[in-house]
């Protein structure tokens, strides 16, 4: 009886191990489709720049601000050289100290905003445009692709 049970268990295990491995379905988004619709609307209303153009700005920023709108822990893990961290959640309150407020507020200040995947920076650039800033440019790229392409990150 024990031998029969052992044979059955071994047979069952062999059958399970022989089953084909199937790929998992992609993870469901953690937000409803309306969020990406808002990002798309924002991108249609703002200025954007691609990765190659952004690299030129990073290499020679002049007086432009490079703004990382990710959270502080994301920024600390690695950011573009010369970038300041102004998280999207507080952007409308904290950007002013970087544009001369209250003495000589420069709403024409050239600003390049980036994040991890392009969504937050697009929404942030739209918020700045709504506040009257005329040169807020989003960089809708994946920061992981920036790094993968060999562009610099500071940790």
C-alpha cells in the first residue's frame, strides 16, 4: 500500500512538473483609463522634447531649469545631472522660489520637466502652463530608457 501511494505521488508530481509554463497576463493598471486620457490631453496642450533634444539641454542647460517632478526617494535613487527636485504634488507651491518670486518672477523661465515614464511631467507642465508659465517643456520619456542609452544619472 505504501509503495502504491508513493508511486501515485511520484506520478502526480511528474505530471505537474511536465505541465507547460504559461506566461502571466500583464498586470492590470492601478488606475482607470481616464488618467491616461488626462495625460494625453496634457501632452496635446504643452511643449515636449524628445530624449535626444533633452540630452543637449542637459549637456548645456544655460539658465534653463531641469526639474525632476518625481518623489524625493526616486530622485535620490538617481537623477539627471543638474536637476532640481520639485515633486509634482507640490510643484504649484514650490516652483516660485526657482523663478524669482516675489521680486522678479520670471514666468518665461525655460524649464524642462521629467519623471519616470512621462506621465507626471506632462501633467506638471500643463499645471505650470495653467499658472502662466510659457516655457515649461515636458520630456515624456522613460527614465530607465535614458539610463539604458548610456545617458548620465547622478546618485
